[in-house]
């Protein structure tokens, strides 16, 4: 009698605002005002279902980008506008999980415009990731394999039967489907390169154009890959990799790492692998199971990617992009969109260091720049003439950000800072302007505090 598989663990604890906020940050870009309350009232299952399949067609809501010179975004050709275009979608989307998975696939199949040299091709690839965000991984891999940006980035458009190029053949196994140390050999790499031959392109006024498969450039001979023989082509390469015995293990572990900082193992790993294979290699069911797992809500906090932190601050304020500065600020944080550092993607372990953390302060400040209080403005000063207790100042700053969940340690530090500011205002003429400056400082401290850098 066949042994029935055990159901995957599901979180059974309290699902309140803190848990809803974690879900919104890890599976999206943080909560809009009131959004965490709304999800918390739904309960875990309905909240996750809402994230997976939000009602209505995905839309962009809120103020559209307005740059300093009042010109519209031109993401195909203006420096940095590709980054701003996607950043805007992260801020305004009504389907944050779809946009977050677009970011995941951009990191998974890391392609950089440093090598592609075409914002147009990069945006086309971006649309592909969005379209197949939670669908079949095999379909996604097939599309990525002959995607123009990928072909240029990993020399697929220069891979011919007379001069096989191993770039994509190696990376498709090592980084995209099986992992380093999996059961494949250098011979498999060479044979994969032969199977992938045949793609080429033409040239036009905008550079690369007319990417197509040319049978004359394809090696139609027999290949032996993973101990199987046949006249394999690029489609077979994808199929062989996804059906390889090492693929489900690699896929589940890698996908899990984007949502939960502790390794997946044991019964959960086995169950997710079975779910993935049974679903026909779809990512959606695995994502949903991960978002409902106890480790999602009971485990340690994880550092937010810089772009997620920045987009989340704007979502929390309900404001849009009003400056091109977000491009260079994001570059300083270590995560400019469309420019991952290499084919392995961004290093999540390096999100916070002495170089990039200063940029997060800049991002925190930029996110509420239009609302900075002027300590020299008489109407503003008038609001702070009467005594404002330190705890009231902290409460006001937290309310400014929609009252996010803040730990006791951070709350104590904020209160201590507010009290010290009071003691520094030792003259009557200092009291009102110091309270104004204290409120500015508290808002920035909250935006950049450890509780906001992690989720």
C-alpha cells in the first residue's frame, strides 16, 4: 500500500498586524495605509489568497511619476528612466506579489544592461518575468532561453555549430536549474552548448533586432546529455534540466530563500518538492505554501532588499516618484534595477555594509522630502509652541508612517532621543524650533531604524 504524504505545515498562530506586515513586505513592497489592518482581519488563508490572486486586473494607483523638469519618463532611452519606470510599478501596483516575483526572476536569471546595452531589450525581458510571475517554471525557462536580452548577455546569439559557446549551457545548469555540485559533467556543458546553437539576430537603427532561430547555424547532430541521447535542441535543453532529478531540490531551496532566511529542510523540503512536481513545475503553488508556512511568521527577521525598502517607504506614505534622484540613490544602496552585479545576481548577504547603509539613510530622507518641516516657518512653529511631551512626539512620528510595528528596543531608543532633545532646548526661543527639528529627526530615524530595514 502506497504511503500517503504528510500535509505541509501551516502557520496556526495569531495573525495580526505584525504578521500581515511581514507578509506584505516579504511578498510585496510593504503596506499602503490601512492595508495591514485589512489583511489581518482576513486571517492567514484569505490574506495569502488575496496576495496570490488579488481581485480585479492589476493596476497602478496613485500619483504617476513627476520629475524635476516635468517631463514624462522615457524608459527606452533616457539614463535611469528604466529604473524609475519599474520602481514606479513597485510603488503603485495593486498586485505586489506579481511585481515582487518579477524582481525575484530578474535576480534568478540575472541579466545586466551593462552587457546587453539596450534598455528596450531589458524592458522586454522584464515584461516576460511579469507575465509568467507565478506560472510554469518550464515555460519561463523556455521563454528566458530565447529571450533577446538573455541571448546577448550570455552569448546565445553567437553560439553556432561551427563555434559552440558554453556560456548559457553552463549557467542554465549551475545557476538557473540544478545548482553547483549537481549531477552533471563538463561533457554535459559542452553538449548543452551544441543543443543551444542556432539563435542569431540582425541589426537596425536601434541596434539589435530580428532575433530568430536559423536552422543552418544549429548543430543537428546527436548529443548525449544527462546520459540520454538524441538530436536535442534548445527546447530539449530546458526540458532535460527541469526533469533532472536535482532540479526540484534546487528550485525549492532557492525559491524559499527569497521569502524565509532560514534553510528549508526535512518534511517541508520533501513536501514542497512533491507539490512542485505534482503541479507540473508551477511556482505558484510552492509560493503559496511558503507564505503559509510557520517559518514565515515564527522565524527570524530578514533584511529587506534596498529597492523593497525604498518602494515600501513611498507606499507607506501613499506618495509617488517625484525626482530622478531615485536612480543614483538606488545605485548607492547596491541595487539599481536592470544592473545586477553579475550572472549570479545580487548578494543578499551584502545588503547592509558600511558603504550601502549610508545610502539607505538617503533613501529614507528622500522618501518624505516634500513633507519636511521648516523650523523657520512661523505657521509650523506655531504648532509646536505649546509643550509637546517626548512620548507624544514619538507617537506623532509613528503616526506619520502609518503606525508600523516597532519593537520595544527601538521604541525605547526613540523615546530616549526625544527626551534628550527636550533637555537641549534650554532657552525659550529654542523650544518650538527644536521640537520641529525633533519631529523631522524622529521621522527619519523611524524610516531607517532596524525594524524598517528588516521584516
